[in-house]
């Protein structure tokens, strides 16, 4: 009994030490920041995951999200363009806590308060940026430049709050129902005007190409005709030379050969009719082939 009485205090002391050690340990997840407070004052900031210890009963720990958070508009906001036209913009904001100590001092660690402040800053900047653009510029692809300018301006302003805007996106840009029809009609008319201008330019260019092609065709045909006539003239000259040479060698045979060619061409068709004097030289080789030369 005496040994048991001595063992009980030791066990109680060990249990108390174990409970104090358990209560002093805290674990930090990789997705969280941890801030250690003592009597309401920050004593330590932990931004790396692992197992840590605090003074039991004297210090307490609060956790803050490291992940990227989203502020999504409940409904589209109305902005005014450079042309004083109203547009409805549906957007969302991606942000994160960059410096947890500044974040806590500015917003007392409340994400909802930080989100409301960020929404006011971003939407104010978005109103200024959209006010510099026309409706056509917003719709046709100037959004990226708007977002870049807006993020640079916003992050410069919120850096002292310990937060960072990671991204801003315009999900949809629309018009109020009372003006959307007129805007679309005007845009359609503008597109038609541009299309007609392009068609006119294309037609003029096509006529120019056709005229140039016709001119080149005439030049090519004229050059070809000229070359053909030159070749034909050279051929006729050579043929005349050959005929003259043949005639000089045997005039009688040449005359006979030429008469045969004339007969062949004259009596090509059975329906051909010729009216000639029978005593004409044309028939001399038919009437007397052997004495054609004497006549």
C-alpha cells in the first residue's frame, strides 16, 4: 500500500506533464498560416508546415488561409463607357493573403471584411478603366489591357493591407435590355459598311487584274502573230528559192509538176465546175503530154 501511495503522485505528475505537452503543441498545415498570441499581442508568425509548440495557458493560436480565395459578384455591376453608354459587367476577383501580420492588423483577421474592401477597390478601378473605352473596344478585345492596368493599380494600393490580387476576370459584358437592340443594330450596320467597302475594293482590284490580263493577252498574241509572219515569210522565201532552183535545173519537168498540182487542186471534188477555153494552156499536158514544152 505504501508503494502504491508513492506511485500515484508520480503518475499524476506524469499525466499532468503529458497534458501540458499535448496542449502546448500545435500543427501547421501547408495550406495555412499560424499566428501565436499572448494576451492579445502577436508573438510569432508561422508560415511553414510542421509541428510547433506554444506556452500552454498563456499563448493561443489562430490560423489563416494561404490559398487563393475568390470574390464572385452576386449580380452584374453597371458601368459607363466613354460614350456614356451603360454596360453590365459580370466579374470575379482572385486574391490571397500575402502578409498575414499586416492582414491581421488591417482587418483583424476577418476575410469577409478584406473581401468587401477589395471589392470596393477593384470595382472602383474597373469603373475608371471602362470609362476610358468605347463599347466596341470593350467587346472587341481590349479587356486584357484593362485587366493588366487594373491589377497593377490595385496591387499597388492594397500592398499595405497584406493582401494580393492574383487575377480579375470579366466573365460577361452585356447591355441593359433597353439599349442592347440599338447597340447591336449600330454594330451590325458598321460591319455591313466595312464589308461593302471591302467588296468594292475587291471588285476594283479584280477589274484591274482583268484589264492587265487582257492587255498582256493582246501583247502576247501580237508578238506571236509577228513571229508567225516572220517564220512564214522565211518559209515562203526558202520555198521560192527551192522552186527557182528546181525550175532552172529542168524547166519542162517543173512546168509539168506544177500543172499536175493545179489539176489535183482543180478536180478535188466531183461537183467542181470550171469554164475555160479548150485551147487554153491549162489543158496542154492533158491534150498532148509529150509536146507540152513546144507550145
